[in-house]
C-alpha cells in the first residue's frame, strides 16, 4: 500500500516552478546533509536538523541499515514541492537513498522553509 501511495505521489506531484521555469529544490541539500550525518554516525548533528529531536534516531537508523552492510553513500533520488499533506511551513519533500554493499535503504523527509526536517520516514516503501 505504501509503495502504491509513493508511486502515485511521485507521478502526480512535482516541484514548483519559479518565474524562470526552474524547479525550486533549494531544500534538497538539507535532505542530503541529514542523510550524510546519519551515514557518518553523527547523530547529534542529524538530531539538530529536526524540528523535534528524536531520542531513538540512532536505533532507527542502525536497525534500518544493518541488513545492507557497509554504507557507501547517499543520493537524493526524488523531490516534490506539492503533495496532499503539505503544510504551509513546508518547503519540500525528498526521498534520499542510502546505498550499502548488500542493497539499499532510504529516508524520506519533509524539509520546512526554515531548513529543518519536520518528518522522517524510515526505509524504502
């Protein structure tokens, strides 16, 4: 079910365009940096990026990536600036892959206009 919702969101929503026709994905580096902090095991820095700190951040991340082995990197795979549950303070939504030696996982985040992460969804859909 989650996969179907994700596919519908990815197909039906995209970035908002500026007057010049460019998609505004200025929130993308925030999503990428959050994932890089996780990969570096810098949980204090990752937690500092959240609107509401998560005491179980380390456990959630390590449990998620354990099956994929040594993590080799991250990549923002998709972004949106319009989706059904978007709040007025949200800048964008990003799906960030976390690549490992035995597969991959991902975090999906919502970045606010003040460059904080409002929500984190752990794992691939």
